[in-house]
C-alpha cells in the first residue's frame, strides 16, 4: 500500500476510519465499530448486508505492536462457533507498506473458510482505495482484488 506503516495501522485500528472503508456498496456495510485497543481488550463490529440481514463480528486483541503488528480473535455471527485468529503484519517497503494477513483457526470449519476466502482480498482492496485515494464505502464504485 502506498502509505507508511503508521498510517495503515491507524486505518485498521481507528473505529472512525474503519467505518469509512470496511465494506462494499451492494454487499455489506459496517454501521458500528467499537475497540479497546490493548492486549485483552475487546472489539466489536456490526452491520447489515445488501439483503438487510444484520451481522456482528467480535473478538479480543491478543498482540499489539504499533505500527508493525495487530493480532486478534474473530467470532462472526454468520458461521456459528468459528472463533479464529487474524494476524496483520505491516512492514515498511519502498513507496509504502507491505501488508501480510494470516487468518488461522479455520481448519475443520469449511463454512467459515469459504466465507473468508474471497473476503480478505476485498478487504485489502478497500483499505488500499481508502489509503491511496480517500475512497469510502459510499464513494468507491467497486474494488478489484489487491
């Protein structure tokens, strides 16, 4: 991403910014985002999909090392008992930041795996359009997978 790690870290941890970019018109939109950004702190997002069905994802922060590392658990409402772990690694690179996401804990949970498989490329593309062009859920026309 063409932004320094500090800026990327802000975009993935600040609830006001997350509400602006996390989602895609015609698919889903987050309407609430709460964070207690500290190890052991809780986070929660809620929203609505394009058919009007509400959803919630919540978890706990496990590791936080700004602006390099963010690790948290994730428990989405739409796939039952599928608690998993998401790890964001941000590394300074020429012209910006290399972002690596590892989503673990989905072995033996095919429904959860399928739900996330196409989602992370979309999330990264949404974040990239927000950081590089200030596009939001409302102003972004579409995203191409990063």
